[in-house]
């Protein structure tokens, strides 16, 4: 009986070959990734570049990527050079119209004062803000008081009619001289000047139903004089109420 042959053990690769093959595979995958990342999709790149070019910020900071064809802009994409010039021309036209309207308003008011013989008690002037009607204290209030004098109310009624015929907003400013006042009602000229301006506005609203949203009352005390308060005449000139008829487009 023949003895059995011993089975030969299967030969396998050395252990270091397994590690080596893994390393080679990883290196191959790594270089494939590098190669794929280095490839640029031309279509996608152009789309991204175009979106940046249309962004407002790139009007001031152009993209470093040059355009392939500058004529590719669609109509309306390129800024028009005449826009700034058009805006400037429109502003000039608006200013000219405002000035013309202001001059026309002043002429109408002056004609109204002449027609109703109000020039002795009211003076009108034209400023950048509008037309200013100056009413002296002596025809409006008693010294140190803010109640309207009844004798002047007919003149104030004529001013109310004038204001009712125009849509302009109105500021009423109260002014005093530099003589101090210290009473229970008026601790200083600030309170007195503001109360006088408010009295005129209240009369327009209560007696003539003018729109109260058109009016603004302001008191300046003695700090905006028209004279230096050196004489009695200067003091009288500084004690006044100014009715400012504003331009239509002025806030």
C-alpha cells in the first residue's frame, strides 16, 4: 500500500505585497481626484462669470476674468451715460419752476396786501423758504401778553382768507425783544414768543377752519432780531410775528 502524499500548502503573496497594493491603489485614486478637480466646465464657468458681471458691485470692481465678447451685453444691461445728465437737467428745471412759482406767489400776496390796504400793518418779503409776512406786535398783542387784540382781528381775517386760497404749508414764528420777562404764565421770552405764534394759528383754525396740519408754531424768543435793540424803535421791530408761506415742495 502506497503511502498518501502530503498535500502541498497553497502558495500566497507575501504580506508586504498586500500593503503595497493598497498604497498603490490609494495613490492612483488620489491622482484621479486631482485630475478631475483640475478640469473646468467651460459652460458652468461662463455662467458664473456672467452672473458676477451683472452684479451691481462689479460695476465698481470689475471681474478679473475678461469678457470673451463685450458685445454680448443685452440691450439695457449697459449703463447709459446720459442718465446723470438727464437727472441734472430735471433738477434744474424743477428749481426754475419752484423759483417762478415763488415769485408768482409773492406778487399775488403783494397785490392782495395793496388791494386790502394792509401794507401799513403787514410787510411782505421773498426768501428762499417762501413768502414772509411780518406782523408787528403793536397791532397784535398788548405788551407781555399773548391774547390777540380785537382791533386787529379784521386784518387777521384777511390774512386767513389769503391762506385759505392757497395750498401751501405755513410756519408761524414768534419773536421778542431782549427785555427779560418773568411772569407766572411766561417765565421767559421763549414761552411768550411761542404762545404768540400759537395764538395766531389757533385763530386761523378756530375762526376760519383752516387745516391744522398745514401749520407749525415756533418761538425764537429774542435770539433772531432784525435790529440791535438799541432804541425803542428797534425793540418794536424785533417784537413781531412772522407768517411764512412755504414753497409747495418744501417739507
